[in-house]
C-alpha cells in the first residue's frame, strides 16, 4: 500500500504551529504576521497558506478576525489529572470545572471480535454492547470513547434510555459487579480518517490513545475500552515513587591504591 505524505497545506500548518509554540511567530497580543509575510516566510502560495490557516482555525488553534488579523487562540479548557485514581471523563470534567457533554452516540449489540474477546479474557466470542460516542467541550469534540461490555452485564434498552456518556459511572452507581482496578496502557497515535472526521481534525494529527480493561474484585474483566483524546484539551500525569531497592552491584569498596572495587553478588 502506498502511503501518502502530508499535503503542502498540512506541512505549512505544522510549520505555523511550530512557530506559535516556539514563540517565534506571534506577538505579545497573539497576533500572527500577515498572510503575505507568512506565505513568504514559509515559501508557499497565498492559497496554500489560507488552506493551512483554515485547518488551524478548524482545530481551534487560531482565531481569524476579519479586517484585523489572525490571532493565536487563548487556549482550550484543560482537563488536568493524575492517573493514579480511576474516574470517568465526565467526573474529571466536573472536578476541573470544564463543560463536557456527550455528542453523537452509537450503541450496537453484536458478537465481539476476536481481539475484543481476548481483551475481555473470554475463550470464545460472546455478544457485547459496543458503545461509541464523541465527548464535547462546548461545541468542540475533545475525545472519542469506545466501551465493549458483555450483554449479560448491561441491559441494552436501559443503556439506550438513560445513558449520559460514562459506562464506568453506570457500573459504579449500580455497584454490581464490585469493581477493583483498571489495567491501562497509553500511547500516541495518528488520527485515522474516521477518527479525524469524528473529532474535526486532520488525518495524521496526534492523539493520545488510552486502552483499558476494567476488573472486578473477583478478577473478571467487565469492560474493554479504547479512548482517544484530542490535542490541547488534556494533561495527564503520574506520581512515581523512587524504588527503595538497592541497585545491582552497589556494594563498593576501595583498594589500597584508592581505586574503586565493585562487588557483584552471584
């Protein structure tokens, strides 16, 4: 399969974004150079530059004011949280004072794929509820969330009638089965055309992907979720403690010549 590189307009958009982040392009008031100056600086036509600026405006990075100029956006509402405690996106938004609500939501009852069955720890595919939805802050998509749950744990009709965005909150409110922890993996991922369309981004834009398996106190996996978070809206951090274990080959003593000898245990 032939992979196409980014278009010239996309390359220009990324260069403008790099200039904004480095502080080289915008003045103290956030004003960017004129289109003529930018097109000359980047070595692209005015038409290419306008398309690049349209992409940045669409993603909320800049604001264009007719007759005045183009300004760097003052920033998006930021959800800032540690990952040590498991909580839903809705809970995080409320705790950080960010408006968040569910946009388009698709609930499908179907047979799990082989990968989904493996992630749920099931020997054979079973019927599941696949819940896919877009989460919005204001009118801007900030996350795309997918949960896959066996149908014997959630009533599909109840989910369609009262669901407000969080499978985790639904399970916690019900209290059955009792939940204990989540095994979570994080990685960076380029937006696919489908994700880019749902989140109003450009294909290839960076996303943070969070994949999780939700465990009960009995060690059963009751939810497999894949979440994609848009750039500029989230900041996650982890508190890591210094290991108290002595490093290997840490017993050191000096010989008569003052040289350091290392004693390694077998």
